[in-house]
C-alpha cells in the first residue's frame, strides 16, 4: 500500500504545479489566450492515444513494469526541454512529447493498483488520497514561490518532482502481471461497450471533462483578471483539494451506503452549480471559496465512482482496456474539446465560458440519473 501511495503522491505533486500554474508560465513566455488554449489542449489530446498505446504495449511485454519506468524517464527528459527559450513551435513540440509520456504512465499504474486491490476495490480511495495530499502540498506552496520568483521559474521548480516520480516507479511492480488480451477478451470488451449503461457512463464522463475546460485551462488567468494573486489561486486550489481528500478517506464508507451511479449523478450536479457560481460571482471571495469546496464532489467523488464503475463494467484483464477508453475519451477527447471551447468562449468573457461549463455538467448529471442509477439498482436486485 505504501509503495502504491508513494507513486500517486509523486505523480499528483507534479500535477499540482502543472495544472493550476502552467498557463501562467505560458503567459510569461509571451503566449496569448488563443495560443495557450491550443497548447493546453495538447495535455488532453495526448490522452486520446497515450493511455491505450501504453497499456497495450505493457500487456504484450513479459516485463510490463519496464514500460512504467520508460514512461517516467521520457516524462523527465521531455520536461527538461522547457528550460530552453522556446517559441510557440518549440513549446508545441515539447508539450506533445511531455504530455504523451506523462499521460501514458497513470492508466498503466491504475491497473497495477487494481491488481493489488483485486478483492478490495473499495480501498482505492485510501491509496489515491495520497495523490491529493501531494497535490495540495505543492499547489499551496508553489503560489507564494511563483509570486516571489515569477512564473518563468516553474520548470525549475517542477523538475525535482518529476525526478521523484521516476524514483517511485522503481519501487512498484505488478501483483499479477497481465497477459496480452486474446480474441475472446477483445470480443467480450466490445460486447460490454455496447451496453447502454456503459455508453452512458462514457458520455457522462466526456461531458464532465468538457465542463472542466475553463477551470483547468484559464482559471489562473480568470482570477488574475479579477485581481487575485498566484498565492490566492493556490489557496483556492488548496481548499478544493482538502475537501477532495476528505472524500477519498471516506470513500469506502460512501460506497457501502450509496451506489456509484448515484454518487456520480450528485457529483455532476454539484459541478454545474460550481461553474455557475464561478461565472456569476467571481469577486465574492467567500462564495468562490465555497464553490471550490464542491471539488470534493465534482472531482473526488466523481473519480472514485468512475473507478468503481470501471471495475464493475470491465473486470479482470478487461480493466486495462476500460481504463484506456476512459482516459482517452473523457480526459482526452473531452479535455481537448473543453480547452478549445473555453478558448473560443473566452472571446466573449470568462464568465460566459464558465456558464457554458455549467450546462455541460448538468447534461452529464441528467444522463447519469437516467441510465446509471437504474443500472446500479438492477445490478443490486440481480445479486440480492
């Protein structure tokens, strides 16, 4: 458990520097909003191909853990190129390489985690929470550092975190190394993809990721437009992730009482309310802070519920493929769409982008309520 938790700690510590502050770094390099939206969309675009490519290659290898090591090495080496004085073309190329490698390793590691927790998937939150702890330590401390040293220093500050990720990768291994899926596995996977509840799950996850587009891409810039400092930005992220940590600690209790479909519905509905509050009252620091608290639901509870559903929809060897589709479709295609849509709507105003995000989240909640909750109820009756 400690080795698994250590990898999440290192991975999400680096993400705690990248996600909130990277747009400020790009802005410090002279990039405008349109260019930033394109560059940030690469973070999500690589999720379309990286997870499935990496998990497939790992499944075919007699030593799948080597692919985890390779991915972490490539992540560190590609990121080091950001230290160079690159223009848009150079940043585009390096973003492609870094984001591909960084996005490749986590789906593979999710499979490692689930192989260790094969009979206790409800304990996933207790492992994943250490990722949130790493995230919160970095996001809360890097805001003041960037206020002091400037956003251009961010690559130097992130390099030690990625070196820690690489070191953590060598401490882990597969509990049960997955073998390559055969034709029967592939047929079973396609059959499961055709189930209405499975399709509804992926569509809802896709729409939820679109709704996060303005937040992940422009929240730092949005707060700057309303007079907030990088330190205050870090504080807002800290509030949200602290609440998220509480959900992960309580996840085992939550899923013993409520099914994952219901949890996901509530999570998506809370996201709609969060984005509308952000759009309408950005100057109200207390209301904006309260909106951040709902991160516990619209990210923490959503993600924990998604892992529960993936374990149920794609058991055993099929889980790696399910993880690949989940990351590729929701975080990948949905992330690209969210970043690009946010960039276009930003021409009108940041509030317009966040208001539209609320609409996407509400639609996701309706889909989960209509298809996932009944599916969960039917599953309980069939096993009861």
